[in-house]
C-alpha cells in the first residue's frame, strides 16, 4: 500500500517548498491569481507489517513503489497516486485442528489514490496527513503440510496444505508523514494504516520516499 507531499503554507507567510521564493521575499513581484498544478514523480521503499488475519500467516515484509503527486505550490493540499509492491515473509503456522503448515512468501500489488493535507511542523519541515482508497491484489504462493513429529513435509491426505491463489480487495487508508530533503530533493517518512475491505486484514507500511522534482 506512496511520494511525499510538501506544499507550503500560504506564500505570503513562508518559503514555498516547491515554488522556491515566497511573495514575502519578492516584495516587488506581481501577484499571481492562479498557480499551475505541478506533477512530481517519485520512488519509495520500506517495510510493511501485517496485522489481523494476515499476521496469523505472514511476517513483516518489504515494500517498494513509484508515485506521482499533483500539487498547487501555494496550497496545502494535493493528490498522490501510488503503485506499490509488497513482499510478505512466510512462516510456519498451526491451523486449528490441522497439521503444521509451512507457508511461503506472499506478494501484493496495490494501486492507491490519496488526498494530502500539510501543516508546517518547523522551519524546514512539513507534517502532512493522508487518506485514500485503493485496489490490492494479494497473491499467496505455495504451502506444504508438515509432519508434527519431525517437522518434515507430510503427504497425509487427511491434512492437505492450503491451496495457493490470488484475490483482489478494495482498501481504505489513513496516515501521515514528515517531509525533509535528501540531496536537495523533497523526501519524506510516512506511516499508513491500510484496511482491506471485506477481510480481517490490515497492513501498516512504513516507507521513506524521494520526489524526483524540486
């Protein structure tokens, strides 16, 4: 289940993160009634923590993604689209009434759209809040039953392993982050909570991202 949004507060009060110099620093500049929307591509990477039913089967995994953020330089809000890939680590589980099962890793491909709203946290940083919706495709890989006596693969027909497969779910998310700069590029640390609708499954991705624009 993303690129940082770091739009500044009104230009007459503060330095603008994207536009470069505020009207307060350009007292003779002509006022601009309309500022063009800017589109900022970006990348992100981090970890993802499964909770709920997912945590019964999978462990903490990794996330990578690409993003595109639309902002108006003088406004504190924007919109971000993100395409992310999660890889959740597998493990050994013990289903009620069944044999031990060794579960391989699972992957999830997500496409999300989120609204963003920022507040200045300090002189060179913005605290932002985000909420959005998305579609998520979870692909479970192979699993095998284990013999409880020696933890070796079991061919007991009465305890077959779960069948691998994929399912698509809609989801909703909320979260927030803090922007900063890496090598002069707008960057961010973000935490979100992603709920897969219709399932007892919640993901908590924690990522660091960089916007490829100034």
